[in-house]
């Protein structure tokens, strides 16, 4: 089955064709970074206008690259995201579905990130523990089967990627902040600029706004910073975020006796996060699959793939004109968990 995916939930206009949920035939992304970087963040109105301008060309390119004439279904992100941006994708998908006479499947963006590691490993399927870490989300999820998800913990304030972006903004490093901090941190030393680790004892939730404020106070201590000191601050901040994300995810796997973990979302591209998951999961005897680096940040291949598994599980067979409303959240139920404990506690 060939599915055309369309993703316009935030600041990337993306389209992709995926075969049988696992093989990416094409994945095209038109980035809007140049429109938003003067503001160090996404401006919703600019985002929806840019989607209108580029969505058709991006879809055409994805179909051309995939060399397919016909698709069996169209998958489109219906949320969470910016309402104006979501509407551009939804209306485009509905119009195409009607003209081509194929079903349109409304797909949740977080489910797309959660299932994106399936594009790294053809044998991977639920049950598994999933960590979704992006600019808008930090969620620890138990995926029991396709479509059956329980929330274990989520951020109470800033998402992990948002913390990277805000710290980069205060240090004048540019937007988006994650890749810049990742690059600078590689040449810095965290121990020369340590920051508190926001473990949130007794909870499976996350919180990154206090850490961000700690960086702000540190940053205000001096007017001039050498390049080496800057790199150390980046390394110290990144180390705290990564230790908490990796430590809590592995603790949840121990608490639930799960041996498989998947990680998706823009922050899953972080080099320290990838190497720490690799190192510590070996010690614990669990297998961690990260989304392919090119499919960590927003893309439409993950949307087409998630729709395939939903359709196959029988949860999303739909007519070609949908009444899909933008979904501003994913409807999770909270799982009752044993208390959170770190390995060394
Ligand atoms: O998944 P995504 O494209 O958008 C959302 O769904 O939010 O994630 C974008 C986020 C941004 O906050 C960006 O700074 C972060 O992912 N990011 C990274 C890295 N690459 C992207 N954060 C840390 N390290 C990276 N290498
Ligand atoms: Zn995303």
C-alpha cells in the first residue's frame, strides 16, 4: 500500500510517499527557518502563509521522486500544532482525496514521532516504551499496540526542544537552538559549567524551565564570554537535559519490565542523547531504537507510516472527504505508575 503523507503542523511544509508503512520512497521538506529566525521562534501567521505558498509544490515533488502515479490513501497531520498551519494541510488533503477518490486519514503528530523509529528497524512493533522529545512535546508513552497508548509522564512546562531553543536565544546562538547547542557542546566540557538536574523526584513528569532559568542567571554573571566558556555552558546545559531524559526513560523501562524503547522527535537528533541511550541501554540490557536522523525533526514520512499502521489495525478507515477538526492534543489516558526511582537510589 502506498500512502502520501502531508505534514504542515508547525514550520515545515512536508510531503512523503511511504510503501507498506516501512519503506520511504520520498520525503520532501520545505523549511521555513529563514522566515522565523529573525524572531527566534515560530510566528504562527507567517507559518500558515508559507504553507499555502509551498504545499502544492512540495507534494508534487514528493510524488515525482517516489515515481508513483497512484496512491492508496492520503495521510495528513490533524494535530497537535498551530491551527492555521494544520488547516492548510487538512484542506489540501481533503481536496486531493476527493479529486483522486482515495481515503484521507487524519493522523496525530505525536503518534507520527512515536512511531518514526519503525522506519529505522523493519522488525520493530509494539509493545514498547516511547520517548517523544521535540520543540513542542516531551512525552513518555507506553505503546501497548498500534493506537493503544498510555501516558507515563510529560513536561509540566517547557518541552525539551523548547528549552534548547530558549537557551540558544538568550546566548544569541540563533534558531533553532538544538543543533547549534549540540555542535558547540561537543567541544565544551560539562564539568566546567555544571547545572542542576531537574529530576522531579517522585514523579514521571519532566520540567525544564528551572534549568533554563539557571542558565539565564549564569549567563547574566558576566558581560563577556570566551568561545570556550560558551561551549562549556552549552555542554553543561545539554548534559542536564540528556541525563534526565535518558535516566527517566530507562527507569520507566525497569519499572514496567520492558526491554524495548523507541525515541523520536527533533531532540532525538541530539548526538549526546543518542550516544547516552546507546551506552546506558547496553548496561541495562534493553534495546533502544532511535528515529533515523533525517526523520527526527518534522517530516511527512512519519505521518504516512503512522497512518498505515492505524489503517492496518482497523482504526482509521475513512471516506475521501473527512470532517477532521484540528486535534490540539493527543487523547492519552494516564497510566498508574510505581514511584520513580533512579538506578543508584
Ligand atoms: O520535532 P520537531 O521538528 O518539531 C516539533 O514537533 O516541535 O523538533 C524541533 C525541535 C527544536 O526545538 C530543535 O531545537 C530541536 O528539535 N532539535 C534539537 C536537535 N535538532 C533539533 N535539539 C537538540 N539537539 C539537536 N541536535
Ligand atoms: Zn514534531
